[in-house]
């Protein structure tokens, strides 16, 4: 069973609207959680990295939250733009080996005009 | 910097043939990663190097896969012999080590491999 579960699998939103993506994980012990954005045909690009002590991290219109107690994270996109259409991947690393990454399957976001 | 460079960008080959994927990491980065991405399995870490030395290859699917890093600016991932189930996008990424493991991995554009 995947240790990182993302929801929804996909969503469609209208340009200018907000949306929130969810990530639940069971990876333990926890080291850090990352959100990546992957445009079609491109490699993933890092949006945020959060450690245990951080519960909010922003990168422009992207805001990630982390609740290490409930092992949940969310990525909020504010005032969506057409360029936000992409797959968003949640990645969690365990403290024992920071490079032993567990990947979520991703949420595909489509922004329509 | 040009970022992580991968070649070829696309590769179509027949089952049984040898395939070699190439990667040039960002200059100065001391970690290099090879990933595979498929619709079914998502992103998977295959192997990573630190200072040209393979550290963890537990993600390499089987003996048909091998990776080398002869120097700090070049790495290869070889599949021999290739099989249709190897069809995927292969990404190379590099990073600098940051205390606490908060380094950012920079991904290349990927190589799309199709094995017929």
C-alpha cells in the first residue's frame, strides 16, 4: 500500500477560483514533506519543503500546510491561472534516510478559462 | 546554468536492444538521482549517487538495469536487454546536500522511452 495518498485524483476549476489538494501519509519517522508541480512533458519542479516544525509554507499563490500529528498536508492554490494546470505531487521522506522518498500518485489540476 | 540535461529526449527501440540514457547534473551538485515515471506506478526512485558513488540502488528493478557515474558531470542509466514493460519516462535529478535534508532536487526534462 502506498504510504502517500493524494486526493482528489483530478479536478477541474475555473480560472480565478481557489482549490485545495490533500495529501495523507503514513511514512514514519517523518523528516520532511515536499510538494512538486509537474507540467505536462516536463520534469517536476519543487514548490515547497516543510519539516516537522513547520505548519505553513507559501510560494507565491501556493500555500502548503502540514499537520504532523494527523499526518496530513494540503496545497492551496489561490486565484488560479491557466498556467496552474499541471500535476501536483506530494513527496514524503523518512528521517532514517532523507533520500528514501515516498511519492504520491499526484493530483491533476485543469484550470479552464 | 542550463539545469539538468538529459539525452536523448525520446527513444524508441525494439525489445532486446540495449538502451543508454544520459544525464549531466547541475555543476557543483554532489547528489544525482535516477527516477522512473509511469502512469501505473507514478514516480519511483531507482538509484542515487553521492560524489559519484552509488549510495542506494534498491529501487533498480532488476539486473537488466545498471547505472554509472564516471565523473561529477556525467551519469548513464543502461537497460540491457530492454523489454516493453520498461517503457516509461526516466528522469535525472541533482541536488546539493543541505543540513536537515531540505535540499531541493532539480529535475531534468526526462527521456521518454518506448520499447516495442
